[in-house]
C-alpha cells in the first residue's frame, strides 16, 4: 500500500502545480516523491504480496541470492537431483545409476551389483540389497540438508528480510510524515 501511495505522489504534484490556487501549489512543492524508497520497495517486494509476511511469497525473486537458492531447491529439487544423477553417470560410466529417497537413509545413489566395481571410493555404502548397493556422497548429503529444511528456512528468511526492510525505512520517516500531512491537508 505504501508503494501505491508513493506512486500517486507525482500525479498529485502535477494536479497541484496545474492549478492557480497558491496553497495547492505550495503543497505540491512540499510533497516528496521518495524515489529511493519506491525503488527499494520495487526491488524487495512482490507486486501483490500476501497480507501476512509469515505465509511467504512477500519478497521478490532476485532480491536475495540466499532466498532464491532456497526457493530453487524447494521448487526445483527433482531437476537438481536429475542433474546430479546425470553428472554421476557421466563420471562413473554407470548407466543404471539412480538417485532416490527414503525416510530411513534420506537421499541415496543406487547401483546394481553388475556395476558396483565402478563405484568411486569417495561414496559411502549405506545399504546392501539383493541386487544392488545404496551409497551416499557428500554432495547428496549437503543437498539433503538443504532441501529438507528449505521451506522453513524460506519463511524465516523472508520474515527477516522484510523486517530488515522495515527497519531501513526509518530514514524515510520525515518525508513520509510530510507527505501524509500534505495529502491530509
């Protein structure tokens, strides 16, 4: 709503300057467009954010690299897993390699017994099955830690970014109060 109010300031100034009434012209001169604040709001907030910050979706994509990364992990996790799977297939030459998830081991790489001699020594064996072995890697564990807490982290980070934005608005207090007084008059 603050963004919408600030967007209307230049129009109000035009109307004030376009009149022969001296008091209105004087009010038009006092109005502050707060261009820097408007730019901050444009960069930080989505065009139609939810009313409650704790619901998420308030902060615009591109405002925080960390938030963008968490969103990418949360919303495009399968694509990332497919990318890791393809990279491991190319590195090892194990064409039947699969990345999967279960509640006991989390994310793992499954390799059939036919190809287990090709498994790199950096992989850690987690489970032996009748026809396959399951392994984990540092990259997969790191990704698992990120994806499992991504949604909660997104909400916490969005709220922090929003609160930081609010705190930074204190430098705009005087022009905003002046605008409110002028508009009220």
